[in-house]
C-alpha cells in the first residue's frame, strides 16, 4: 500500500491518495482511493487517518456495487 500527498492543505485538510496493489498470476491489480484528512506535522498520523478514511470509502463502494448486482 502506498500513501501519497501531492498538494498543499486546503482549509486544514489534505487530499491524500491511497493506492492498494496486488499481483496475482503475474498480473497487477490496483485500487486508488482519494480521501481528505486533517493536516498534521506527523506523517504517520496522516497515513493512519488516510488508511481509515480509505477503508470507510471502500466499504461504501463495495456496498453500492453489491446493491447494483442484486
């Protein structure tokens, strides 16, 4: 998993990109999630908050996809 911050804070919040990748059968699969988290001097705190926010966003995405399949 990679967490990237490319922009300056906006109103005390950072736009953070969380990239999840996996290789199976010599083929790569990637999921990118962009989330906003509070700015902090601690990069580990930003990463932890970004993972948590990405998890919540992915749960909503999975629920929406599952609802469409029904």
